[in-house]
C-alpha cells in the first residue's frame, strides 16, 4: 500500500533532529574513537534512539490484546426522549463522533483475527457532556455472572503455565465445572464464533444498563447493534485456514473497506424493562448469562452508527484508546449487575497500568470538555492544559467552580442488607436458553452439524475425564446433542494427525 499523500506538504522535507530538536547530519552515523574504536557515551543521538526504542512498547491488554479500530459517527434516527435525558440522544438527526475498537478476547497481540473467540465491540462517544464508552461484545451473553471467576476463567483461555501452550484440558475443565457458561459456549462453538469480519457481526451490551430521565425515573435497558452488512461467518476449517494464510484478515478488511469508501454501518436498538417487570422476570435482570426474549421485550430502533475514517497512527489512536463502562454521561447509568460493577473498577485500573494515571489526556481518550483541577501531576500531566497552570488544586473561594446538577435514580438504589458472601448456583434454568439456541441452529441447514464438529475437533485434545464431564454438560442441554458429540469426538480423535 502506498503511503498516504499529505495535502500542503512543503517542497522542502522537514529537518531531522534528536528528540530535543538538535539537527542531525547523518542518522546512521555514530561517534567512535577512530574508525574501529569503541563508541562514545556522549553520542546523544545514538543513546536517545536506542533508549526510546527499548521503551516504545507498552504492556498489551491482558484481554482484548489484538484489535482494529476506526472513527465514525452515531446519528439519532428515532425519538427516545421518553426514555432518557442523555443529551446526545435528545433529538432526531443529532450526530456524535465515535471511535470504535474491535478485538478478539483471549489471544495475544499477534494472534490470528479468525480464531474461535468472542469479539470485543467497544465504542467511545465524544459527547458534549463527556465521553461515554459502550464496552460491548459480539455475543449477547457471557461465560460467567460472578466477577471473581473472571481472572480464573481467562487464565484457562490462555496458556498452560508449564508448557506455555494452549491447553484443551484447561479450557474444557473450567467450562464443565462452571456450567452457567453453557449458553455462551453454544454461541462460541457455533459458526457465530468465527465471524467473517468485524463488519459482518453484531454488537451487544450483554449487561443490563439504565436509561435515566431528568426526574430520576429509569428503565433497565440492553443495547443491540445489528450489522447492516448482514451476518456472515466462516466454518471451522475456513477460519483455521485463514489463521495461517492471513492472520490479520479482519484488521485488513476493516481498513481497506473504509479506505475505498465502503463504510460499514450498524442499526442500533434498545430493549427496555421496567422495575416491575424486572421483579417478575424469570431470571435475574443482573444475570450476564441470560438474554431478554425479544417477544416479551421487543427491540426499539433509535440510531445508526457508521464508520468512515481510518486512524492515521494505529498506536496513538487505537492501541492507546482506553474504554471503560465507568465512563458515563447523564442519562446513562450502570445497573447492579455484579460483573458490570467489577468492570467499573477494573477497566480504569488497567488503563492506569498500561498508559499512566493521565490516560484520559491522551488525544484519543480526551473528552471534548473536561475540567478537574484536583486531578493533576503524575506522568504526562503536561498533556492536559499545562497541568491546569496556577489554578488552585483544592475547592478554593478564590477560583470557584460551577457545579451542574445531573439526573440520578434513587429508586431501586437504596440498598439495605447484611454484607454477605454470595455466588450464583447452577440450576436447570441455566440450560434452557442454551437449548433454545440449539433449536435455532437446527432451523438453518448444516448449523447443528457444524456446531457438533466445532466442539469435537477442540474437545478431542482434552483428557478423557474432562471429555466425559463435558459430554454430560451438553446432554443436560439436549440428550441428542450429547450423544452426537460423543460420536463425533471419537471420530475426530481417530482422524487427528500424530506428531
């Protein structure tokens, strides 16, 4: 690909200098004692170049390390002012700039885009009332509902601490011992687990959030982004082949589509549930392993998101992009979902580790309007308004600030109870929606067969004890499914090449 052309480039190229601006005559030369002697420590250009090179990588994300992103806009298409006072949703036709980052979850930064894995679908809205982050996935549910399980689960999706290899026994041992994950496993091992591209997949909030009105009243909500390109997936063998032939397929597809003007878009919908409906719902509204049936809680359209601009520098604009569900604006609030609550802490914490305490001063993360003179100093503080200059760093009578009242929702938030240790137990209810998805797969020719095959070629590498427990887990979803998996796994084991 040819380098991009810059408009207004001067006829004379810029002067090359050291980092402090001193011109350098030859960038390849170094200061030595004679032509064959040792280097001189006084050669700042060389030392500066090497020292920066040694530090030019930052820690990769512990999850969602591999990703791609682009800019675009969100436009309100339908009035939902009866649901929320959020300013960016206040009128039909209103547009808000967005930055979107797509990602895989378990793999390292160099892992293949087409691996069987959930996909992250994170959106940063640059609103007039601050940055709002939707940190979503391409599946409407997740593997767990107890936040303390998250680090443990992620370890099983990564590498064995002894062999440093991906380990099917670890993978299935965890899942078969934590069977509330079964609904997500059904998504992951269908062909939905290997989307054709980032453009051809949906996005879901998964968690329950709240739309809040100015008077403090609220409804529970879940958000759906439906791809306008149509859902498109690979089967297992196509995805595996692409892992070898073009591990960056999704990244390349997104960039080149936008570059040639084929801008991907998504239609955005909301499901709503009142407080009274939540109390009568079959499942906890805070259970991340469950969906809300659309027949009971229909989708309501309210927006369109379009991506129309590639980043100019991947590291600055995408690698340093920092998303968190705790980045909210008036009219949008988190619910008491325990996994969501844990993310409110965990995401900013990892950003401070990766990017520094002033991570929101990085241009990609910087709000349109922000003023907090009590947060200052620390690494890279000068990025933000000269570290607030001489402005007092306390609530001063000499430099008063304006405080704006925002909507709050006291209903259902006046919690009273004893501190308790709680974790969800698996019940027969946890298999109902998984069986529903199995039946949905049966309505499209070949999809149940693909699911059985996809599980079998992965499960064949696990030890027999874990295989048996996994078969029993799937039998609780559907007896025929469990039986077919036993047969297909044995067949896949016989076909497995010997190393």
